[in-house]
């Protein structure tokens, strides 16, 4: 499963939800195969840290996850195509990184846990699968 930065930030801030509980459960099992990261999520989590956070500690936590690797130019092309397909349907995705994250999730046939309405828009019009518990 992929957890968007919206879930990671809530988790790190101690905000409880079914999605942060699931992330906590997966991390507690010490089974990194259950938690996957792509570069934009890794970046968004680290750039979203507050001055009170320990960036090295959080980076080390993120490093316990499974990193997903794809050629960045291939991903950029596919994410741009996804964005254009949605725009042609009259839908505008607010953050380009969301199309990149969606493409990683689709490509690796995973589920995405998130708190971002754009991902639900993407999921309605593409093969993106979102976690909704």
C-alpha cells in the first residue's frame, strides 16, 4: 500500500484516523513490504516537517519502507498524459505531484491511502485504486 503525504503528516502529528492507524499497524509489524514510497511522497513528507521535528529520525523511518523505482522521465511522461486526459474531461488536478503519485500507484497495482480530494477525482476516471476505510 502507498500512503500519501497527507496520511504521513497526520501520523507524525498524532492525528488519529483509520488510515493513520493502518500506517501505524504496518510500521509496527516491521514489514516494509506493506508500506511503499515514491519520490514525491518522500519529498513532501520531509519538506512538510516542522521545526520541532527531527528530520533525520523521520528520514530513517521513511527509509524502512519499500521504495518504488521507475525511470523519472517515463513517470513524468505518463503523469503528464494522465493530467491531460483528466483536463480533456474538464477536470483539473491542483498539484502535478498528485498525478505522479497516482501513476506510481496505478503502475504498481497498489492502493493509495490519502486525504486529498484530487485523488478521488483521479480514481473516478482512471484505474487508480484508493483505500477508503
